[in-house]
C-alpha cells in the first residue's frame, strides 16, 4: 500500500494523471489518438483536467461548483497550467491523420477477423444441424479414441483408390497399437481352431485304437500295471491276500494293452511273486478289464474320459496329463488354445468369443441335464476370471462382462427356447449409506442400451421385453415386446414373474455396510427350483460396524454360497507373492467336455514355423475329479519345474 501511494504521488508531481490506465507504463502523459475513429478517446475526467480545478479548501470557497467534480485526491493542489498543456498536446495529436500503411494493415486484420468469425459461425450452424438430424445432443466428447477411429476410417476409405491404382494399402492403425505394446512380436492365435474348439472330433474307437495303444504301452507301462492291480477283481483279491502277510510279495510292475473294445481293455500283465525267503517268480497273464461303471466306449472322447477315470482312481493324477496330450485324439475342447496372451488388455475379439462360446456350451449342457438341476435345486454358478472379467483387478472391463451376458442370454433364449431374466443387484444399504459396488455402477443402464438386434427387421426381432434406450438421448429407441424372451430386472423376489424360466445374476457381491445375501436368497426362494445362474459371484462376508456380516448367521451364508453347482471354471494361476504377472498356468473345468478339473502350466517359446515370433502354450499337468486345493496346484507346478531342471543338458 505504501509503495502504491508513493508511485501515485510521484506520477502526480510529474504532471501525469495517476488515474489514467494508459499512463501505467507510459513515459509521457499524452494519450495516443484513436486511428479507427480519427478522434481522441473519450476521457470521463477531461472536464476537470482541462479546467485545472482542484478540491482544495481555497478552491471550494472560490468555486462552489467544483464539489461535483472529481478531486485530485493525492496532491490536493492546483495543476491547472500543466493540465492545460496536456490538453493542447492531445488535441494536436488527434488532428494528425492515420498513416496509409497502418490503415491498410488495420483493414486487413479486421477483414481476417471478420472472415474467421463468419466461418466459425457457419461451422457451428452445420454441426448443430447435423446433431439435430442424428439426435445427438451431447457435445464435448471428441476423445482420442474417436479421433483415431475417424482417422482409421478415412484412411480405409482412401485406401480403395490406392489399392486399385497402385496396389498398396494404408497400414491398419491397430497394428500401430500392437507395435507400441510389443505384441506385434507375438504369434496370434489360430482363428480357425478357436472357432472349432468346442466341436466334437467325431472319431470312433476303431479310428484311434492303434495310436492310443502305442502311446500307452510306450509311456504308461507302469501305470497300466497299477490299473490291473486296482480294476481287475480277481487279481486285486489275490494281491490283497498275498500282501496281507508280507507287503510287496505280489506286484505287477508292468503291463501292456493288447486290444480295446467298447466293453473294456485286454492287457498282458507281468506278475512278480516274492517267496518267504526272497525268491522271485515272474509270470505273465492276460487280463480283461471293463470300463468304469460298465459304460460303453465308442468314441475317442469317451475313451479319454474312461482312461482318466481309471488313472485317478489309482491315485495317478499326474499321469492323466499324458492322456490329455495324445495328439489327434479327442476334441479340441479338452485343451486351452495356444497364444492367448491374456495379459494383453483388451485381448483379441476372437479370444473373447472363444470364452463366450465355451461358457455357453457348459450352460446349455447343464440346463438340459434334469438330474443335475434336481440335485442342486437349480442353483448353478460360473467362475470365469481372465483379467478382463476379474472384478478384483483394475483391468476389469464391464463391456466384456455385458457381451458375455448377452451371448449367454441369447443362447438360452434362442437355442433353448426359454424365457431369461437378467438380474443386476440394486443399491444396498439404508438411508444415506446406500450404494453399489464400483464394477456394477451404471451396468444396468448400459445393459438396456446395448445392441440386442431386436429392432424390426433385425435378427432377433421382438426378443427383448424391456425398452431399448438410445445411448445419446436416453429416449426409447426400440419398444419392448411383452412376449419376448429376454428381460432385465433387479435382484430380489419382487421382480420374479411366473413366466420366467431361467435367471442370470451378474456378479452379485456384498459391500462394506450391506450384504447381498438377503435379496439373493429371496430371489432363489421365489424361483422355486427354476435355474438361477450366478456369474462370477463374490458372496464372502465383509464385516462392518453394527455386527453386520459378523459371526451371527455366518454358517447359513456359507452354506448358501456352497449350494451352487459350478458348471464352468477358468482362472489363471500366479505366484503367491505376485499378482497378474507372470502367468504360471491356468485351471479349467467345463462340464460340456467332462467332469474333470485340469491344471495347465504356461510355457513360453517361439513358433515352430516363424522362429522370430514369440509363442505361448498351455500344457496339462494333471486332472482331478474335484477342484484341487492351492497346495496341490503348487506341488504340481514345482514338481514339474524340478523335472525340467533335471532333464536339462549339461
């Protein structure tokens, strides 16, 4: 404040108007003329400046009219002479004409400004007309992805002329993205195999008998001896009686398959009997063994399943991996495709489609199995958590989840001809403490705005019961059909209708302060045995204040969560101290193929054809009748690593 007063007083002493903004950095108090009008700029204080009046006490006495004039608040002195001189100088400058060069420059500048303003107004009007025609009233969303897509579309449109004229094509912009990620050096998955992954091979037992017998006799001779000891009733009785007196007195170290039929196996077993004094007697015997549960085996898939059941009954879980790896035997659905590279997010659309088809096959088989639905009271569960579908990872994509739900609903509704109700839980909690889990926020609205191909003339016309909303305006784009087969609702008993046949619940989960158990249990009770399918549920308790999800009622909630039968399972295996990277393996179960849980180990290498491209393989380690525990999975992977280390060349 003191500096401001001193500067103002100094200007006033020099005869410079301290209140004129033009004199803030000027060396002279004269104001330049206005070349646009040819006149001096208007100064509201020129009346008292030119007269040189002041509001000092002496001036007020001699000139009472000066009370209405602006005072010289700093000096309170009479500077009439200086002000008159300044006034004369301003009048002199205002009479000077504008130079011709400056006038031309000013006119050109004003013309450019006017042209730019007119073009901006025209562009705004054209954009407004375009938005009015398309019904798009959302502005300011020119995102980077949209610009890249527009650029790609323009390049593709211009590529047609280049292809016809020059025979060259514009590079795909998605290849640039892959090059930035380093994924251009990775081998892409075989689209043809992915599309036929779920198809049955169709080979009969006679077609694969010779190669299967050769593989089993070469690699699993000792395991075949254990199978004879376990599955042959006559030999197992003799062995139990002999080994009761001295363990190891009757053993079968090796066996070979002679033939296979639809009823069983015919083997030649090498039997070694040890006497009381340690003398060994070796003999051979032909044995016939029936398939488990007296089943009929007529195809290669049934053969693989029967052999793995026999090996697991003998405790030879790791040996079942040899059955899984037999080339050209069984359908591709037993294995995981190569070159998935699931750490790339988002992954290729073909890989996502394979997951969707794999899950839909399992659900279709489960819904057609009346005995299964009766045993589990219609309670089914799917657990598929690659990085894009794992709600516990920051790579979760709600779009991939909703695509899976759409494919699943279409498969059940169109192929199974059943009315499906897709349910997403609503807000949980009470009062101001209500909310949704982050991954489910906005998912219901997005589900209603998806393209279900239900418009008139489209593939699934009239399929959806609810109204389909426009993504931009929020208005009804496609009216719902009350007689449709797909409906949307919240989790709870209030939205259960008598005509509903299958319920799909998207990722039900509790949150701190609210439990999803109550509305989900009400939905299951209201369904009255109709299939209720949970997709990636998270039903664990999250204790919070007020004894919510605490000890009380925990046993009932755990029993309710375990009552759902798992029909499909896929998850990646990571090291205990690491998360998401690197991928050590995977575990998969699909009841559409067999009732076996398979543990795979992920191997890296290079493609056999193009050695410059990185490749990824999932090699089976073992199969199990039920889900193996983490300790068993860890032991399998560690044992396999040790085997590889011992077989490395020195």
